[in-house]
C-alpha cells in the first residue's frame, strides 16, 4: 500500500512540475514575441512615419498585444502558482526549509 501512495505522490509531483514548466515556456514566448513585435512597430514608426524615437516609444498602440497577452500570462501564473497559499505560514516554513537544505 505504501508503494502505491509513493507512486501517487510521484505522479502528482510530476504533474505539478509540468504545469510550472508550461508556465515558464509561456512566459518566455510572451517576452520574446513581444520584444520582436514592439521593436518592429517602433522601427516602422521611426522609419516610415518619421516619428522621433521618443514618440514611437510613447505610442500606446505599440503595446496593446503586450498588455492583453500579459493579462493572459498573469492569469496563467495565478492558475499555476495560486494553488499554493503563497502567504500562509505553511508556505513560509516550506521556503525556510528549502533554503536551509541548499
């Protein structure tokens, strides 16, 4: 019976690690894609519309995709990490033990 319980714990831990890994992949893609798109839009504003770099950087239209996708990334992060009670006493104790073991 104990072996079955260990196997269940292992599968739960593996599932949790996969969820965290998917979130970090999502975050990485979000950052890279948005850097490219924002850079391209700013470049177009400067080269084709003869705007100054400051005007192109301050144009809010260049950041819409960044903002709304950012909201989705935040929701994804909350789903993945919100399951843990981040500010509970148990969380503090787990983190202290984690850092002590390092």
